[in-house]
């Protein structure tokens, strides 16, 4: 049976400094067959007609859009005020509409970042985040769109109990964790592998890279940092991981070099996890 979804996926954010057509060309040449669109990359693709033409163009180029990454949006501020909550909810609905227009299922956001000077407990903030995602899912479920929350070293999801409770309080068909190996390596330098076992099936997507274990937004080529890559893959095999994996080279100044190094490792990992079909 023919493969239904792209396997060798790029994080478009890694190629965001190139004009759109050049970024697509470079990703395809590097060996990818799919990519996560970083929302600012398609800022000029403003109408439904243009979106359809964009999707057709990427398919002709042999680089299919497979997810939407809006994780870096600084308007995601549900904890600030009630109006901030409503603006964040509208932002997420716009992301759902864009994902639907791109014919992709997954859209990526935060799980929550504590506002500076906010003294509320994690439990209080969890209630807000759960309410936000429940309301967003009531909308996204109409389109079959799923939210993926990507914890960063400075975000609330590095508290694994918080992250697990957020997942368990939501419809698992439309919500899951995006495990970024670099972010967890920095946020939990002694516990990033155990975090995989703790979260288990709540993890629905992986951003795959190496890390120096101290720099949040610097995703090293696989095997060129300090992460125990084999240990990470073994842990995902233990939990029976069956989601998607993208190479994420965000922050590293040589995205094509990280791709050259990383794609063979990604292919080997897909084979080990039984995801190469």
C-alpha cells in the first residue's frame, strides 16, 4: 500500500530565513518529503485561493505540508487577563482555520508560559489552560484538527504533573504533547529520558535534534550534542510510540548541514520504531 503521509519531515522554522520558494527548494534538495509550515513563512498567502495554490505548489514540488507550527506566537497569552484569554482563543481558532485550509491535522502551540510576576499556583494556571484548550477543541473538532502543545525549558509543561493533568483533562483525539528533544534536554538535563516514560502515550509528535543541554533554542545536529540519542529512541520504543517525527534544526546556523547529518539518523529511528511505512 502506498504511504499516506510524509515520513521525512522538516521543521519549516529551521529554514525561515530563506524566501518561501527557496526554502521549499532547499528542503526538498536536502531529502525531505514533508514539512511543518511556520506561520510567518506564509504571511503573504492571505486568501483561500492563494492557500489552495500554495498547497498545490508544494505538492508539485514534492514537499507536502504536514503540520502548522504557530508555537512562537507572542500573542498566546491566556493567563494575562480575561481579554488576553479571549484573544488567545481567537488566535487558536484562526490557526485551526489555517490548518484546515492547508489540509493538515496538526497545529502546534504552547501549553502555557507563566506571566512575569504572576504568583498564582501551577494548579490555578492549569485550570485556565484546560479551559482554553477545551474551548478551542470544541471548535477544532468540527474540522478534525488536533492541537499539539510543545513545552519549552521556561514553560509550565516542564512540570510533568502539570503537563499530564492538562492532557488527561482534554479529549485525546484532539490534544497531545509535542516532545522536543532539545527543549526537554535543556529543561530536564538529568530527566529527559524518564520524561518520555512518564508521559507515555500522551506524546503524539516528536521534534528530533541534539542539544548542548543548556541553550533552549539551539537544536544541534543529531549526534553532535550531548543528548543520549540512543536512550531517547529506546524509551520511545518502550512506550510503543506511533506518532510522527520531524527534524528540528531551529537555532543552528547550518540547517542543510544538520539535515545531511540528521536524515540518516531519522530514517534509522523510523525503522526501529516501526514507523517507516
